[in-house]
C-alpha cells in the first residue's frame, strides 16, 4: 500500500490522510522514499532546507537542539521526567513528519516496532541482524570500529554538528551538538550495544507482553493512571531500545569489573544507571563537566568528575542517599 490515501470530504474537495506504517510493512519503493527524505533532513542545514523546501522544514540538527533544550536543561529533564515524555515526543514527531513531507509529500513518519525483533530474539535471532539495521535502512546497531561510527551504507559517517555553540545554547565540551555530560569527541552518529563493557546492559527489547502488563489496571487498586503509563512508556517500554544501541563507552576498568562480576544483581549493579545517575548528579551540582575542550584533547582529559571540594568528606553512598 502507498503511504497515504485520499477520502472525499463534502463539497470541500479531498482530505488526505497520512498513514504511518511499520517499516517492514512498506513497499520497497515507499521505504526508499522515506529513507531518502529522512537522509535529506539529516544532510541539509536548516537555512538551506527552509529556502528549498519551505517553512515546515526542520533539519535533524534543529530537532536535536529542540530535544537538548528540553532534556539537557540544568533545572530538570522536561522531556522525560514525570508527565513530559508523551506530549513532547508526540510533538517533535509531528515536527519531523512535517519536515519529511516538505521534502517529499508522499511520506510520513513511519516507525520501528521493536516488539517484532523482541519476538525474534526469543526465538534465538539476535536483534542486531534485523533488517532495521541493514546498511540501506538505519545502518549497523554495533559498528565494528573503535569510534563506533556507522561506516557503511546510507548513514555512513553522518555528521553531528561541530562548532555548534553558535547554533545551540547546549553542546558538549567539544562543541558538538550533544548533552554536556556526553563527552564523546567523535563527530559522527555512533552506536554501541555495549554499556560500560556489558552487552546490551543486561536488557532485552520490550515484548508485547511488557506493553500489556503496563497498560492494564493495577491488580490491587483496579486503577489505570496516566502517571503509571507515562512512567512505563519512558522507562521500561522505550528506554531499553536506546540503551541497547547507544550505550556509554570508555569504561573505567574497576567499574567494568564490578558490573561483570555483580551485574546480574540488576537492582544494584545496573550499568545504565551510570548514565542515568550521572545526569541526575550533574543537575544537583556534584558531577561537573568541562565547559570547553579543544578538538584534539583526548577524552581522558575532557571527562566529567565529582570534584573533591564538592564531595568533601562524604562517601559515595552518602551523596547518593542525599540525592535520592
């Protein structure tokens, strides 16, 4: 089927309805059009895109900046904490969709249903072999490179904006369009299935049964609350797909050893908590990140830390308990 169809609307002509589909359900032609339009959004600068495609065009850098302004604000994560997740992500998806349609009016914002790959994994098929990660689709889930840049196919060496301080109020210390606590100096889109050396951070992709379990009433109270749905959508139902394909690297050997020896006690030794905990502590002022690092500075000299003058005589557990 095509990506859209038309239906009559009284005497006012036609109403065009755009239908989002799972990427594997598209025809080869429609899927190619979608990825072509998406690549244009990534490869075109904002001003050039508006001049060529009109006011609805939003470049990938514009959309990343929008996400950073909400998610990397010092005061709180407006986009993921509490009630912010659903509305913000629906909104930015609509902006992406309008941008795609400004490039090609025959496409819309199609999606990856990772429960399909979760079911395959349950049958013994590694999710990284999914067609989703083919070179002409989204590219490798775990590039075999030291810098973890996608090196083959449509998305090979896709740039992350450099010298972005004139474009965005939020960048990483190298001036790349990333979170302040993400001190990765690689100027390309990167992926890795290893989180601090732990494969997939002990996660699996969410299954249909996981969605079902969170989208039904509580057995004790009989209530189904928007708060519980939003919390699950942000965390258990969407978080693993992020962590499993973009996990933090550059591990500290003692920390990596701890995760490998104690990691299956997931409540205490969860490698993704090094990411989630660090940004909370950054907001509380305990984790401090450099404001500027030269492009040739090694990552070991451009790392976030907890300065001794801030920590004082308190132990790590004291601080973690104080900060909740």
